[in-house]
């Protein structure tokens, strides 16, 4: 009752899964991934043991096809299962049982597998594959773009409800303490893939790497914006002067911390991150001036 894509990015050494369905919280069921092992999507009367069991086999170095064969061999309900696997080297495999509800099927390409069931037609997975191959950006961006293309091509014929994307890489998690680079889920929404894309953009905002060359020197106009926003958020009580004095610096850096932008902001310098500033100005727009009414 789902469509999904599993994929590998050899340059970034990332493995990921993206999925969407007319089903509550599909991200809690379908996607499984482990850094330096591979990724698995298990769906259609999903046997969730395929996730941990399959990842353990992938971690041993088995190919996607070999892992698929082992999982199916011990599953009496395999005729109703659907699964996609990509291994540590990007070899891919997909399976659709004869008991899956039509339209159901899958295909593989270089470093990915796509599959779906209860779809409008096979155009859904074809569109997913083509978009993934053509898309640019991080693996997560390409995965979500593939979901969006699949939805435009028909998607789940029952409708829309949830979507998710999971990407792992070694020490890719927050502060490098684990391998879960991102794990974003939309559990119940009328436009789950569109909302998932918004969450992905927020992830890039809050956790994306900042190129030092993109930082800009503070100007009086920028400082006035920051003073206004900091005052609006009760961090700053001084005048809007455009001067980055110690009181303004303390207020702005407190604002940045509260807004979870600390990974982007050049603390202790006279520079700023334009991406963070755009986000703050959008989130806290300047009040509209009241026009005087004519007598």
C-alpha cells in the first residue's frame, strides 16, 4: 500500500530510503538503513523483521540479491510482500510477491531500487526512477524529488496520508554521535510529500554545512534588521542604531541560539550568515506601517 525508493550515494557514502503511502506513519514501518551496510524498504503487508534481519546480513557483506533470497526463503507470507534493497556497494534488488494488490511492481537501476503496490499504474515507479537519475543535490533531495515525481504520475491509487525519508552515513548524525544523518517523517497530512520537502529544507537550514566564503560582513542595514528582530523576540531593549555594539551582539547571539541557528552563525565575529538572516526576516517580518486616513 506504498511506493518507495532505496538508494546509495557513493560520493557521500550515504544510504537512504524514501516512501509515501495512504497509510498512517509509513515512516515507522517501511524504511530501514545502516551506514556501511545498506538500506531496505519493506512494504505490502510489511514484514518488519526484514529491516533488522536484512541489515544484519548486509553488514556481513552479502549482496542485495543474496539478502533478498534469504529473507524470502524463511517467510511463509512472501507472496504478499514487497521489498527493495541496496547494499553497501550500491547493488540493488527488488521483489514483488504475486499476491500484492495491483498495480504492483518494481525496477532497479544503478545504485537504487524503486517499488510500489496499489498504484494507479506502472508510470509511478517509472517516473520515480527517471527523476532520481536526473535530480541534483544531496541523496535526501534526490529521494524526495523522486517521491514527488511518483505522486505526479499517479502515486497510491487510494490517496495520500504520510511520507518519510531516512538517510544514514558514518557519524552523520547530530554532532557526529551516531550515523542517522536525517530521519524526517510526515505521519498524517493531506499533502505529505510537499510537507516532507519543507521539513527537508528546514533540515538543510539548521544542520547544513556553511561555506565560510558565503559569510558576509555586517552592515548597518543588516544590524538594524537584527536589532529589530531581537527586540521583537525580547532579547534586545536598546535603540535601533545599526551599530553592532556589545549589547547588540549579546542579544543577537542569544536570538540565534533560541532559533537553533547556532550551527550556521559565526559567533564572536562581525560577519553573518545570509541564509540565517533570510530565515529570520521571513519568520519575523517587519510590522507594516499604519497609513494615515484622510479627513
